[in-house]
């Protein structure tokens, strides 16, 4: 009897092992030894083990609490090895060069990438299917090949993937990301595919006849962006392709687009966040239809956009105006038929005189600016890298890294710290404070000012430095929602001691920028749709309406479209950026910086009509030319844990 019982137990255990293997569950007796991890790291990198160090094991947010060893090595920004089976979870080579040339083909790059696939989680009885393989082209900011595989078992996509990024010139490994999670939910659907497609169709944002072109079973996480949760759900992932209606420059427009919907394969419900509004598609059929439908509903638009002057920023005394520009004055002229170089410069206007403050920055991306109230320093972000530039000496300082990036910097009035937007590993955009003279590697010199679920943006200190005002969007707002709120928080280093963030007013409509009126009690919240003035003491808001404005030299042209408006509290004026266009499709249009009184009168274009050559600023303390100031573009990395 005992013999038969033991035999049944052995059979049950073998059956359990078979089921676990088929689902791809990794069984581990415990974490690997440090010596074994060093051996894996050495074999992966080709470096001697003596040149590497390991720390851990520690829980990893990237792996939703699974244990990893951190590997420390020269020339590597971030490296982690999963502690149970020893696969490479993360590897970021240091961003020490911008690859701008393509030296190998996509097929050659894929063969090289496939050699790295073995360093990811074991496939078990499943297999890895290539889901993405393409060249990412950031122009002068760099190029890399990207390949991503997903794990599939029994025709179900499992919660695991491997991503490999290679330098476009040589195929050198730049980034390796991988993860796998044991399946903790039933993989047998009770909702048929056709029924799931019809459920999904009811919630898509595409126009009427958008077809479903793919339906896939997948195990996903209920809370995708909450990395502390490992609750799973089996979903039908339904992908639709069609036309999405929107507005560009205030005019109706159609784009060829995709939308993905998750339908719970057990309940038939669309879970919260289960409508994934995808981007555009290059499907020729839908691109042609989008162009045709757009022509039917839109007014004529300029066919050529020249230079763009953006983001005006007043000096504290209101006498100077800082802005960014894509003008080429001072650079070699562009030959007929050639594309304009993708460069931006930082410029300052004082007393009608223009000067460049930096060498050309290799990007067209908007650069957000902030001028320190008590010091001759300006803060600027360049594709997630935040610098401050001393206008006395010409010395720039960097306040972010490739793995801790920031945006929309704001000085405190005393010039001792900068608050910026930064993305947490959960996906939320929050406010991060950094001390100006601190170390980039010291946690004491960086702290979260506001950590709330959702998105925080456009920080601005109160004139006395006691509070930080910013706009906030609730995470429950649907994708693409224009509803925001104005909040404030104390800027202290310890959130619990400085006081929780508090809402001032709601109902803001896609706010772009905050600026103070004189007195420091009223804020202009600029929005193209609904600009308003907020009294922060009384927590009230009133509309801020301007009449239609025109360029003084182009009275019969198109009305100015106001962007990035900011108040000059010293003189009661606004500065803003706008497109200037005659209204004729054959004429080129450009963006200029304008000023006007607060009632919309006395409109003045303050940047030159033509793209004239502009000299470099000379820093008074050192006598150095601004031609030597380099603000480097750094390729995107991931937020480190």
C-alpha cells in the first residue's frame, strides 16, 4: 500500500514538472553564488572575472521583485544578472559615442543579435519569436539596430522578452534587456476570439470601418506600470488598423493609425488601461486614405516650414529674452533640394542685439529654458539631459545622466537647486530635485519632490521659493485626455516632512506653461485651447482671452497661433512663439518670437525676418566665446533602479 502511494506521488510530481516546463516556469533551488555570477558575466562580456565586481542579490523592480546581482564594470552604465537562473536582465554600455554611420545591413545586424539571444531566459518548451527588427535613426544624435523577441508557448505569448540594441556601424552590443515571469494564471480562454474582437471594437478610437488584423492570446500583468504587482491576466490582444481623426495646428486631420485592445479572456471585460492607443502605421492603403480624407476637411497649410524660434524666457529683470532657434545663420548655406541640418542654438536678445550662447546643438527637439533669479545662470534640457550654463564664465554643468534623465528644469529663486520632471521606473512622470553643486552619483543631492501616480509637468517655483507649482494629470484619465490640474508642493528633500502635494484648481485644458504676474499671487497657465489666470491664494481661475493677433508687417496673413506664452512681470508684457505665414501655400512659413501687452496690443516681432548671421556671445568673466560651449545630445537610456 505504501509502495503504491509513493509511486502515485512520484507520478504526480513528474506531471507537475512537465506542466511547469511547458509553461516555461523556471525552478530554482536558490540564488546563484557570486563566483558563478562572475563567471557568467565574464563569459558574456569577454572580460576577465578579476576586472568585474558583483553586489547582491537584491530585489529588482525591473523584474517585479525577482532577485538580481548587480555587476560593476568600467564602460558599463547598468548591468544586472537574474539570480536564479543566471540570465542577463539588463546591460547598458556607456553612451560614449554617437554612431551616425550605418556600416552593416539589417540582415547582418539580425544575425549578430541572434547570437546574443542565448543570454536571455531559457525558452523551455516554448520559443522566442522576433517581434521587432529595425534601424532606429536619430539623425545626428545616433543610430542603432533594435531587435526584440517575445516568448511564445502553445500559441500564447508569455510574460517574457529579449531586446538587443546594436551600434549601426559595427554591430557592437549597446543594450541588452530581458525578463521572464512564471505564469500564475489559467491559460485556457473561456471567451472565444470572435466575441473578443466585437467587444474590443466598441472601445477603439478609429473611424467606422477599421478592421481587426491580429488577435493573439497573451499573459500580461494587470497593472503594467506598477512594478511592485505581479498579478497576471490572460487577454485577447486585438489589433485594429484604420483612420484616427484629430487636429493639427487647430485644423482637422486624419492619420493612418493602429489601436490595440486587451480583452480579458476569462471575463470578456476590457481591463483598466486595456485600450492601448498605438501610433501611426505606414500601411500604404491607410496612408493614402488618410491623406485623401484630410484634404477633404482641411484648409490650405504651408508646404514648407523654415526655421523655428521657440520657448522665449525672460531674464529676472525683464530686459533680456532667451530663446531657442533652428536658424542656420553663421552655418554654411543649404543647397537646393538638400534637407536642413537638424541643429538648434540657444540665443539671447538684449536691446535689439542678438547673440548665440552655445555651439549648434544636434537636435530639433524643443529645449525647455529657465533663468535663475539671483544668478547669471540658465537651465536648459536637451533630449532629457539637463544643463545649467553660467553666463558669466560660459561653464556648463550637467545635472542628469544617461540613466537618470530630466525635462522642464526650473530654478529655485536662490539658485541652489533645480526641480525637473523625471520618469520613475513605474512609468509615472514626477518631480525630481537636484542640488546645483551636488554629485550626480549621490542620492543626498537628488530627491523626489512629488511622487504621485499619474503625470507631473511644468514645475515653477513661487517667487519666495517656498512652494513648487506644477500641472498634474490623474492616471485614470484616458489616453490623450486634455484634462489637467494645478498642484503645489513644498520643495523639501523629504516628502513626508515637507507636506503632501495639494491641488489648487482643476479643469485645465492641455496646459503648456506657467509664469507669474507681478506680485507673485497670480499665475498665467498658458494653453492654446483655454488659457487662464489662477489666483493661488483664493484657488480661483478666470479666462485669459486675447484678440486675434497678426504680424505687424503681414496684416493680411494668417492670424498668429500663440505657443509658449510667458509673462514679463517687470513690464506687463507677454512673449510668445508663433508661425508667421502669408496664407499662400507656395510661400514658406517660419516661427518667430513676438511680444505684446497683456491686452494683446502693441504686437512686435522681436526676432529678425531673415535668417541672418548672428555672432557668439562673449562671457564677461573669462572672455571666452560661446562657440566653445557644447551641450551634448545623449541617446535615450532607461531609468536605473
